[in-house]
C-alpha cells in the first residue's frame, strides 16, 4: 500500500490542530484567567506559554512545508518528533496537576505525531 496519501492527510490534520493550539497558547494567556479550560496556563510564566505556542506553530509549519517543497524533507519527520516530545512534556505537566482530559488530548496528538515521524522516516 502507498502510505503517502494517508500521511499527507494526517499531516494536514495535525498541522491544523497544532496551529490552533499554538495560536491559543501564543495569545491565550490573558483569556486563561476567565476560561476554566485554560486555567492551567496560570501555573506557568506568560513568556513560557507564549514560547511554547510559537514553537508549536513552527512545528505545525514543519509538518507541511519541507515535505511539500521537497527542500530538506528530513525536517518533516524531525518536526513530528519534536512535537511528540513536546506532547510528552505536556503530559508530564498535566499529570502533576491531575488534569486527565488534557493528558488524553496530548497523548493522542503525541501518538499521531510519532506516526507521522515513523511514516516519513521509515515508510
């Protein structure tokens, strides 16, 4: 089976998910004071949350652009691995706060990012 098309679909969906997440982290710190789903942001410095947001957006771009342009295509699976690592760190953070729904989302995103990395490195 040719895995290229399913990988592209997964990459597009994941890039969109990480773009939305990164955008939310980049500008959502002030909103976290009034949004009960974002209350965890208050446990971290605003600069750190914004930096994570920017890194997440860069990772989302890295899931698509290198493979799409065929320029340094090795960056796509590397971006996927780094996003999976970021999700592992997010799981550890949410575990300390016992925020299990957030952990489930992070675990799902991490597994899918790992699948992209494996698909682009190996398949």
